[in-house]
């Protein structure tokens, strides 16, 4: 979870330095995948009973908000609305 969580920020930083719109969209798709993976791991921890849902609910909400912004950015970069 630490790897994919920190990968979100690292890949976003790389996207900010993209050489083209296509490159930006590609790099942001990596951000999307990593963010979704973080959500998966949090859901798995809750489902396994290793972490209480209340403990991660704010983090999951924030991850979902970030994911929504990333998806919107990808759609904009690809020229779709």
C-alpha cells in the first residue's frame, strides 16, 4: 500500500512534466491505476478485519476524490467532455 500510495504522487509529478497531451494522459492513467490500487488495499484491509472502516473512511473518501479529479483530467487531456 505504501508503494502504490507514494506512486500516486510520483506519477503525478511526472505527468506535470509531460512532453505532450498524449504523454500527460498516459502518465495520468498511471496515477489513476495506482490510486485505484490504494483503494483496493484499503478495502481489503477492512474486509479482512485488520483495520476498522472508521479508521480509513476519510482516507478512502480522499482517495476517491483524487481519483475523480484524475479521471476528469485524463478526459480533458484526451479532448472528451
